């Protein structure tokens, strides 16, 4: 019988933050802004002190939930735009210098806006010296990523920003993946890693990622955002690099980086050529003759949920004030509002910026104009570290060279799955094999023919507890600098566990994979990094 192990959650001491906890401004009150704010309340005594959000109902509901409650917002708690917050903060500092009474300063910012806005916001925030947690991806182009890198560093030759900086690579911080890394790198349960298969099952039809995010939503066109490998799966690429490149423990050893990267993928199904004949020329679910037999019907995804009493996600994505609608007019009024939103459509006369610049939740998925991949593979290869072999070519086993052997990693992002973003991995080693499914980790040992099954703590929240984990670590890092005398570099290493260069490298690997996919070639990573990154810094 397999040996079973269950791990516990973080101890109370690991959550300890000072009595003057970090004070955080949230820019963007959408789903990710709410996720990080909720994690702040659940994982620490950190305080959300202000919100910047252009949509009035989102701004009001967020503030009532996390900041001012049943009272009216006070000065400095609510902004219609992130630029308003920055102007206000500069003014607040000038008033403080003149000795005037001003609201307390914030310590950090969560940037949770649309992906294509991150670069402008982060570079504008940098001179304020605030600690920043930016939702992934860092930016939608390599140029913008490099601009952020150069803006955050204090001067030529520096490698550490003057403030804590983290990006939403939340998979590093889930208890499941932290245990997986420990088993691989510290406990050596399967010996040297030979290869790894990792899959992100984006979701079946009724979930947010397939319909709301990619095919009808804000992420459906590369020209407006970025490739789906970046917007949806950049933290999966980061996870692979974290497991296979990064040294274990507090080692300052340079990472063992891949030698090549390649990728294949395309928009396989959600395009006009796949549209059922019964649908004819219909472009919206509400007027489509095939709606009742189409499993991608917007009515089935949103209206049926509302009729079953669901007022949160994904209904709330279409009608953010759905609960207000129910309170003020009842469920029928809410249903009418939802149906009117789903009925919104465009035609040839609709300006391109309007057509491409917003989601159309009732649009036919085969007529949505999306052009991002719904099925994609990425392959990374590593060569032996040169120090693994002596002058005669014999393999050495020096401690500093462990885990720096040749290996392969394959990543598969696929939209057509039963699982809902529940990643699964299989790791092959010289001494054993690991299966991981986001809930359990099964380790098979070749020599003893025995199996150990680990059940990591599942704390709830998004990404298997990764949302809470990243938020907690960011707040601990800010607290260490604010209240415990830590340097930024030390707090970044101890709590975030990733440097700014590491963040750039993970994103760069995605851009290299996209170059490989578009050009149908195998990319030499070292050469690509030198020409596309090093020579431009």
C-alpha cells in the first residue's frame, strides 16, 4: 500500500507581520485586484487603504468591501484613475514637507489592470519608491519588459531595485508546488531530473478562461494584448524554470539555463471555419438558430447560472453591479440587464477600436475575431553543465553541479479539457517518477518499487493557494523593510525568492518560444538572450 503523508499550512509565526502592517493601494478593482485584496485580508494583517478604478460600480463595491465599509470614503481612499493617485501622492508629499497635516502614506501598490497598461503604470510608479506587486504578465512586449527593468534599477551596474518588486507568478507560491520543488531539489526523491511533462488544462466550455478570457473577452486578439502563452501561461513557464533552473535553498549559484526552446501551436477550433451550418449568418447567441444545441451558448454560460442563483463570477464579469440590480429590482430586472449585455454585438460599421477594444460576451465564439492559440506546446532542452565532466569526459558528481544535468521539459496549454486550470505534471528521474495533479503528489521509487503519496495543504483561494501565498510573501517582504531593518535585497531574496532579472528571464523565455513558433525554428537560448536582451540593456 502507498505511504500517505499530509502537510499542514503555514504556522502562525510565518504569518507574523508587525503591528504597523504594510498599507497597500490597489490599482484595478477587477477579479485580480479583488483576489489580492482578499488574500491580504485572509493571509495577513496588511491593510488595503485605497483603490484606483475607472468603473464606478467596481470602485464603489471594492471600497465598501475592503476599505471604508458602510462609511463614506475619506480623502486618499478612492481614485477614478491611477494617474489621479500618482498626482495626489506627489501633492501629499509636498504638503507633508511644508508641515501640513496629510493622510498616512501607502507602502506599496498592487497593479491589477489590463496587461497592456502595466508598463506605463509601473514606470510611472517607480519614482515614488513604493513597493510594487504587478499582476502577470509584467508587460505585453519584450521592449516594455526591458523598459520596466531599466526604470526600476537605480543606476548602471545595479541589479536590485530600491523597493520590493514582485510579479504575479503565483504558481511558485502554492503549497503544492512548494512541496514539489522541495521533493525534487532538496529531498532528492527521484534523483536527477531527466524530463518533465507539464499541462495547463485551460478549461471546458463553461469556465472563464475559454469563453470569458480568450474567445469573447479582453484577451482574444494578440494585436490588443499578447499571445495566450504570455497572458495565460507565463507563470507555467516560470514554474518550469523555477523547478529546473533555480538552485535550491539560499545558494547563490547561477541558474542552469536551457540551451534551446521551440514551440508549435495555433488557433485550432474557435474560428469561422468551425461554425455549425445551422448557425447560418448569426453572430450573436441570442439571435442564433443553433443556440439551443450549442454547448458554447452565452445564455447557457451566464443566464442559466443567474437563474440558479449565481451572482458572483462569471455573471459578475458581464454585469459588475448584478447584486445591486437584484436588490433594487429583483431577479427579473437582473436577468433583463444581463440579457441586454449579452445582446450587444458589432457589425461592419462598428469602428475597429470599439470592436477590438472591449469584450462581447454574447458574441458567437466562431465569429469573435479571436486569433490566439487554443492549443500550444513548448519544449525546453538543457545541456550538461560543462563542470559535470572532467578533462577525460567522465561525469563528476560534485555538490555544486547537482541538478545541472541535461534534461527536457515540455509544456502543453490546451483549451479542450474537463479540468479547470488544475495543472498536472509528470517528472521522470534517474531514481523514480513523480505524478502531480495540483492536489496530490505521487512519488514512485524504482529501487524499492514503493509509492509515497503526499497531500499538501490546500488553503483555498486562487491557483491552489498561490494567490494567498504570493500576497503573504510580498507583504512579509514589505514589512521586513518597513519595520524590521531589512535591506530590500535581503527581503526580496528571503520572501519573494525571485530577482528582477529572474522575472525578466521568465517573460523572455515566453517571447523566445513565440519567436520559435512563428518562425517554425528551434531558438538557441543563449544567442537569443544576448541579442534580444543583453545587447539592449
